[in-house]
C-alpha cells in the first residue's frame, strides 16, 4: 500500500522558516522523482519544486533562492526547506511521487500559513 505522509506544516510569521517532510512507503522510493506542489484557496495546484531519482532539482520561479528540496533515499523521505516565507506562500502543500509513464502518487497535504 502506497503512502505519502506530509508533516511540518504550521503557522509562521513572514520572514520565518519551516521544514516540510514527506515519508514514503509502499514503493521503491529511490526510483521515483519526488516533488512538492501547493494549492492556495481559489487557485489551481502548482509546482513548487522537484527532485529527480538522480538528484537533479527544479524550482518554481516564485520560490527560487528561498526554498530547497532534498531527498534521503535511506529514509524514504523528501524534504522542503522553506526560508524567508511570504504571505503568498500560504497554501496546502502536497507531496508527489512520479515514475513515468505511470500515474503519480499524492499525499494528503499539510497546511502552511504565513501571517503576522
């Protein structure tokens, strides 16, 4: 049974930091490209960052220089370090696992709120 379990969300003031984690199970984690997406109220889900099975990373322009994605294949976990958070980063953040050409797996999401 595939599971992606996000944690680490919460409320933080502008300029603060959070670290999201996504613990994976039920599939061969090291073979999958992993990603973080987010969805703000009234908006479509959007890509935040991805890390391939080989370790290559990609970021949305809106988070470049502030967010860092990483993975630990020994722990079957992907992380998203979020620094210099802004109110516009407020959203539900979702973990994603993809092994093309198959359909991706999704986690349940974790809420991040940036507010003073």
